C-alpha cells in the first residue's frame, strides 16, 4: 500500500509540474525554457553537511485554470508556420543573392545546412545545381530538339529588367526536353528476360549517341540518369555496371574523334542579329535607289550611295549575294563585278570561310575564289568541305587546283570525302537558276576520290552508317562506287552534332 501511495504521489507531482509549465508558457506568450520562477518549484536549500539521506521537498501547486483555448492554439500554430515560412523565404532570398554574386551551388548549400536543416539545403542544392548546369551548357541545350520551352524560361529568367529572388527550378522543363527520346526499345530490352546485358548496353549507346557529349556527361542534365535508375529497378545489374564502367571510355572515344574536334573548333558567329539587320538595310537602300532613279542594277552607281558602316562578316556575305545578283541581272563580266563591289568595300575574307560555306552553292562565291587570300590552311579546308557537302564540284576543283591540292590529317580532321558521304544523294540535281547556282555533280566527286585514292577511316564508316539510317537507297547507291564503305553493324557508331 505504501508503494502505491508513493507512486500516486509521484504521478501527481509530475502532472502538477506539467500543467505549471503549460500555465507559465501561456502567461509569458513565448517559447522559452522554463525557469524556477515560472515553474513554481521551490529550490531546496543547499546541503553542505554530510547528511546524504536528506530529501528534496517539493511544494504542491494548484491545478492551472488559465489554459489556451482552441482559437488561441490555432493562432499560435499559425504564427509558428508564419515564422517558419518567413525564415525559409529569408534563406531563399539570401541564398539566391549569394548564388547570383558568384558563389557556387555547393558553397551556398553548405551555408544553408549550417544555418538550417539538411533537407532544406538538399532541396535548394538540387535545383541550384541544375540551374548552374543549364547556365553553363545553354548554348548546347538550345540546339537540342524540343528545347523551346526551356529556352523561353531561360530567356524570361535572364531578362535584364527582371529581379527574381529565387533560383528557378528547371526539373519539369528537363523532363519535357527528354520525353521524345526513342527509348521504347531500351525499355523493351530491359524488361525482357532474353536480352543480354551487352545487347542492352549497345542499345543505350545507339539511342543516346545524338546527345551532345557535355550534356550526356553532366550529372544534373544527363538523360542517362533515368536509364540507370531503370536498370537498377529491373535488376539489370550487369548492364548498369557496364554503363557506369564503360560510359566514360565511350565518351572518351567520342571526344578523341575527328567529328568532336571539328565541332569544338567551329567558330561561333557573333552579332548574328546585327549582321542580318545590316544586310537588310543595305538591300533596302539599293532597291530604293533603283526605284528612285528608275535604273537597273547595272546602271546604278554604288559609290554614290550612302551605305552604312558594316561589320566584316556582313561585307563578306553581301559581296557573295550581290555578285550572284550581278551575274543574274547584268551583262558585266566577272572582273567588272569584282571591281564594282570592291570599290565600295564589299569583298569576302577567307577568314570567314565557315560563314561563306553556307553559300557554297552560289556562283557568286565561285566568282571570288581566285581573289581570296588563304593565309591559313584551315580556311581553305573549311571551304573545300562545304563544296563537297553541297556536291558542287567546279568551285571545289578551282580552289583545290589553285592551292596545289590540300592535304588533310585524316586521323584528326574531317575531309571532303566525309562531307560528301554525309550529304550524298543518289540524284545529281541543283535547285535554282543555273546562271547563279552551281550544278551538283556526284560523278565528278566520285571520279576525283577514286582517282586520288580514298583513304577510309572510322569517321567515314560512321558517316556511311548514318546515311544508311537516313536513306537506304542513297546508301546502296554510294557503296556501288565505294564498296569499302559498306557497314554491316552499328556497334561502333556514334554521331556528334555541332548545333
């Protein structure tokens, strides 16, 4: 009976202490650790003697009557949520500002973790690291099909007059970017019990070979992340291990290829909108002058026109386009056309060969070939490749003969044969006025490559395999002339997109 009384006393004392604490919290209206005063416990006198059997004595307090009602509890909960939300918004704002000022996602996330919770830091890091990758690789991402919504969001976020206080989450837009990838075959092979790990891995390589290397190898952006999760979920562990172990050699193979080096060395056209604007402006001035003077292009004196100051790239393009127009609409000979355009500063530069390559089918470019000063071999190589891609042999022969035959390092460079294969068609046609457009001549190129001994390298076989996928008829026609380009398997195939 004594034990029961003691236990009941202890329970009562505990309840008294609990409700006393609750009462004191209500009175103070703040969440603080209880003190002696507000708990209502009388502190026992210090015992400096040797009476080790002395007991602490607690004075019983009355049961609290002033407790919060339901409405007050709701109000308190609301204030707690409000404080938490304000704190999270404050963290987000400061984190965003630090991120914009040059701190990395990792650095900012570590600071968040220090001042908050791991879950908050992890959530913020995931979206910031993704935004960091989008910013870094945006020029590549915008060249990928189905990227319109990602581009629109990026442009909106980076508008100069917009002050966004949070880091944008691109997760949903990334899902949209990859949703049209042809992964059905991969899913079928992974789900099948009769498909080997090697076959699954080869299918993954083929499916993702079109994705730019930098994107494929980025942990935040890579569509391979979902494939790896699929392999693990379906317990295709051997395929998953192969993907983890062999993807880097596969990517290294791509990086060392002539295709990748070609794309890496391509020049990015600067000021494209301004160039287009200047070309439009000059065309309007000339057309208006002819209308005002009731004169033809041949009769018009370009030197009397008030032409604007042009970028060198605009001059190169206009020189070719106007040369085409003079060939079509005037009786001037080539030297007269060159002189008339040169007198007003319209003359192409060989350093713009990549840009001029887009006009490779125009006779207006052929007209300038002998006046171009190729100070760097790569500029001549670029133009020859463009002629081969278009299948226009006459300007190709003019330039190649003038330079005494241009040599290529087939182990590291893409040559005219590669571009001829890549763009080969079984038909020899030209689109446009024969007065201004070069004729496409497949047979002339075939004879040239055969006569000079075509050196077939792996990149040529990859180009042939791509042609086989795109147009079986063109591929069959090609290998009748070059049997050594026949490709039976695509196991070693990949392609690199320069866009």
